[in-house]
C-alpha cells in the first residue's frame, strides 16, 4: 500500500467503544469507513446517520469480510467474539484492530498468534497505553536508571461512576426483533432466553465478558509491561467480590491482585465505588533511588537521595562493644560537618504531553501507519496474549481461590 493511499475500513461491533474507535480512525487523513456490522439494528441505523446512507450495514460480520473493498476492520464486539472474528478477518486478508482483551479465554490466544503469523496481516490490540507518550517517557526514564533498580509496581483504576461500573443505557426498542440474540450467543455462550441487560450490559457477565480483568487489568498490565520491558509474571493471586453493584451481575466490582515478576512485584486494584466521584487512575513505579507515578496525562518523577551512611542501633550494647563498633564504623563512614552545600532537597519533576494530546488517537495513528508501511506495531498478538493471559488468570485465581502460575516465555498457565 502506498503511503498516500486511502485505507477503507469497516467496524464490527458498533457499541460505545467501537463507535469511538471509528471516530478516531476517520479523523486521520486517508481513512474512510465504508461498512459496519452489529447485532442491534438501531446501531446500524445510527451508523448510517453518522457516515451517510451509502454506508453498508449488516448483522452478519462475514458479509463485511467477503468485501474486497475493505482493507481493515475494527473489532469492538463483546469479548467472547474477539478471537473468532479476529481469526476470520486475518484469514480473509484483512488487517485487524481488535479491542482488548485479545481473547476471552487464555487457550484462544495461540490460535490468534498462529493466524496472524500465517496471514502476514497487521494485527494491533486496542490497549492505547502502548502508544501513550506518558509510558514512552516512563520506559526511557526506567531504562536510564532514573529511580534505580525497580522493586515494586502499584497500579489502580477506580471508576466511581455508574457508567464506569458498566451500567450502560438500554434502548427503549430492545427486543428479540431488534437484537439478533441467537447469533450473539451462537456456540460461544450458554443458551438462555433474550435478556436485554445481558446484551447491552454484557461486561457484567462472565458468559460474554472478562470483568475487571479484561476491561481494566489488561490496560494496567499493558502500561506496566511496556514501561518495564517485562514479558510477564510467574505467579498470580487475586481476591475481591461484589461489594456495591449487586444488580444480578456475576463479575466482581472490587478486585485486587498480586503478581510476581522476576525482580519486582506488581499490585493491581480496581474498585468501582471507591468513595470518590471521579475516575482515579495511576501506576506507581518504586525503585531503589526514587519513585515514578504515571496517569493519563502526567508523569511525576521523585528522586530520593541515597543515605550517606546507614546509621546504627547500638544503644543496647555495653560501652566496650559500642566503642569497638563505632571505631570500625567511622573508618567506613567518617564524620562530616554539615554546611549549606550539604543541603539536598528531595526533587520532583513533572512531565506532561502537549495540550490536546490523545493516546487513543496516537494508537489509531500507529495502526494505520503500520498498514501503510507493512511494519507491525509492537502490540501484536504475542504482546496481546502476554497482557491478557496474566489478567485473565486473576479471574481464575479469584474463582478457584488459589495461586496460579504463568510461563511468560511460552504464554501458558500452570
């Protein structure tokens, strides 16, 4: 594909995230949306309202994959459809932008990797922290030893709103006539009568979504993996439960996890009702020489001066032993007289992207640049499984009340 040629795309899954992805995509030069697929008829009507009556719409995503004029697809369906549609699209010769998590089940991941490798197409997973300027800066600072040797990472994302807790709006016309419920379930979810809540609030249910793990832990792991260069943890343990949003959902609204990596530990936390009124997000890297905290739009670097001497606790020793200890100690740490030059304040630096910067937009820019250059962005199927696998293991740990093991090299659970 030539650098200045148009890229013609289709959206598969026209819900809130999908339509947001489409808007970012078409805001880029040379990207045009031709078609959309969704199982809810009125969303297709909305796509024609936004992109014109000529927009091809269908309930069957395979009709889109059969079109020769579609270069790439955005997949933003509920999680239980991600791997199947991704593999079908790659096999159909389409480049693919798939929302995170790449898979609903860990065992689906290697089939996606194989399909990408066999097809030679571009596959990019939609966790935008991989493209964030904030995390690029964090990676550079960590590599330069800005906080010394890293020993712990803390990451959290508290939503604090009903919409953040997946209480999405249910349209007045929701019915078996406007929703293709049978196709929604297909052979991927247990059969049950039509339920509008399970269709429009699908993240609340394990049959179709991946809960906190797939929606939010994957984001946090993506940022942490990119910044640290880590391939993944060795052990995973999680706890949590339903604490506030008891509305028939079976996905927890509070979840905590501890993941052991070679050389450091990572903690993850999500609480949909944490006591605030606004979303609270951050990743805090703790090192031997300081700390670094990242958010959506800022990085704070705090340097902690190394102690000039370790100090001592000899008050309980007898006089003779105190004097012997001090004699040896002062050979290594001579006494010094304090002066103005010895005053060294703790230093905190703030790094911020330019005004108007959007990691979402950059992530889409990276995808379409990869299509034009045929040079894949690094958040491919392998990166996608290395983020999704440990995240999904937190669900296993919580449900089965056990510590899970993960092989980051083979991307398999123990």
